[in-house]
C-alpha cells in the first residue's frame, strides 16, 4: 500500500510540474524570463543541482548553451550562467543524444566517456550525474535539455521518461520564442514596407489610375473631385468589367481616409452564412469550425472604407443586417451578445438596376435609399471607344514590364479591330485580349491582326484594302459603325429607340450617326 501511495504522490508531483511549466509558457512573454522559470521549476521539482538547455545549429554543426540554472544546496539562491559556451555537435552527451535521438542517463560523469566536461562546463559547476533528453519541435531536432546532479540517489528511468515528456512543451516554447524574435526583428522592416506599399497604392489608384480621356470618363473625374473629401456613401453602377472596384479605390486613396484600411468583399462570391461571418465577424463556438473569435470586415475597416461589390446579390436577411450597421454604426458578431461600434465610408457597386430590383421586391427600398446617396454610373467600353487605344497601350506596357518582354506596338489595322469590337466583357476583356495578343506576338516588335482573337477578325468587305490602299482607323471605324447600325435597325424593324438601346447609344446619338452616314 505504501508503494502505491508513493507512486500516486509522484504522479501528482509530475502533473503539477507539467501544469506549472505550461502556465509559464502561456503567461510569460519574455523568452528569457520564461525559460529561466521553466528550468527553476524542473530543478525544484526533481530535486537536482542544475538544469540547462543547449540549442543545435545544424549549419555550424555546434551546440550553444542558451540558459542554465544551478544551485548549491548549501546556499539559498540559485545562480545562472553558461550562456556563452558552445561546442561541436559530435562531442559529449548532447552529441550522443543527437546521433541516437533518445534520452541518455549518466550515473557518474567521471566514469563515462560520453561526457565532455572541459568543453561543456566550467569549474563553477561540475556535473556528477545527468539526464540529457532531445528537444524536438515540429518533428525537428532543435537541441537538448539537461537535468544534472541528483540531490539524493541516482536518476531513474521514470525520471528520464518524464523529462522527455517535459521536453515537448519546452521545445515548442523555445521554437515559438525563436519565431517571435524573428517576427520582432522583421516588424520594423514590415512597417516601412507597408508605408511604401500604401504610397504605391495611392499613386496607382489616383485619378490617373483610371485610364481615359473620353467625355464619360471626364464626367466621372468631375464627380470624384466633388465627393472625395466627404464621407458620403457612393453607389457605383455598371456592367461587369467596367472598373467599379478601381473607381472605389480611386475615391478612397484620394480622400481623407487614404492612410486607413480599404476593405473589399464580393457579395456574390460567398454563401450567406459565410458572408455574414466575413462582414460581421463571429465569436468562438458560434458555429462548427469557429475555433476562435474573428473580427469582421466592418470592424477591420474602422476609420477607413468598406467596398461591397455586387451588393445586388445580397440576400434579404443580409440586407436587413447591413441596413442596421449603416443606420446605427454598430454591429453584433455572429453568436455574440456584445455590440461593436464602427465608423467607415461605405461604397457599394452592382451590375444590376437596383431601382428596378426595388420595384420587383428583390431589394429593400430603405437600404436602396441609404446607399444611393451619391450614384455614379460606369460607362461600358463600347460607349468610350476613344479610350480603347489609351487602355490598350497602357495594358501593353504594363504586361511587357511584368513578363519582361521587349517594347511592342500595335499596328493601325489591329488597333482598328480593337476599337470597333463591342467588348461585352468591357475593360477586363480588353486586358485579357492584350495579354493573349502579346503572348502570340512573342518575338515580334508589333501586334498585328493575326495575333488577335477570331472574334475580332475583320470581314473582307470592310477591312480589305480598297484599290491597294489600307483603310485608316477613322475609315474603318466609320464602315463598321454603318454596318452595325444597318444590321440592328433591320433586326428591330426600324425602331430607332430600340436600336439605340441595343447599340449602347442614346437615341439622339443614334440619330446623329444616321444623319452622318446618310442611312435610310
């Protein structure tokens, strides 16, 4: 019975030591203080004269003592030292543990050749007996943990086994401290890089970040000039690929919030439950997989700008929750009972006609009026054809730099094809076309019509040289416009209002072209 009770008591001591070490790892942020506390706890609990850690450097093939505590049992206070000693990794007990990858017990250091006393320890502390166990973090050997000079009796296999268990959290703590130190070392550089990136972003998304000189683009620039200095909510409407997010970034990075976060989310890209968690955040345990608290995008953007793309895809339930945030400036994380106050500029975009969606009952009227404070319509590329050469040249230079290609130009006939194509995918489709053409024209100093997609290829009736003379850009544009107008008018039975809508023109704009080309 006495032996069983002794064994039980020993297990209680071991569990208490493990608890104390785990608590030290979690509670103490300073790595040196934490390691000192851990070694002292091992020393006191195992009734030993000293404890030490030596880390292994595989590149230099050496061990380095990083911390040692020792105790003279005739004195009250322990001493610390041996922080600067290093030795080759093929020597001593540590070298043996590295090779064998298992704990080592040495009952008498004077009689064991595996101890390399002159290198490892100074006269201030002489080990008589020891346990040396490997430290492993993430399946990697990082060093050894020593327990030295048993106060009474010899070290046992049980103590060696328990010390090996303790080595697990100790190794993780050391590795985490090492990573923490690396992170701290990088913190200054990261902050400098962030400032540089913010500066680059502001330059990239300034008014010149939107390429164009057409009347529709100039009107947008005028609107941006009027609103960027205010926190007014903005609703950007336009077809897919017209550059709605780019415009949102221009507004943010030219306004008073330019040094604050810009957070963007596509409402149509996530399921409702995921979107709610992304926007509002969640608390630990709110749902399966919520392993910790998470800040939502609204909270992360506090003081900056939130951009919600394709807001017309948002479900009615999410519309209600968004309206509350915009009206009251506060939110509640998923599964939480606390209220978080938030303040941000709100910009939304959609490719839908939200006014019609309100009439159809698909979008809340009160939310529509809340976000439609300053509406901006992004024109499709077909309504700003004069910007196509500027955009094409911009994308060409951008991609040539990105892919380290030589400077390449676009022939007049190829440019004519680009200008006269309808571009249903708008600016994004043009960008993809330029990338494809640049790839096909590799090795050539220019992009001609043969490098363009089949959908852009001309019909011989329009683009074949007449009388041996190539068409100019203006002539090719005129011929294609005439052909398209005649074709559409025929399809709609001569209804000019419907034809204008199909061509992406105003009715007066169509009438002007009909008169110019004398179309009957």
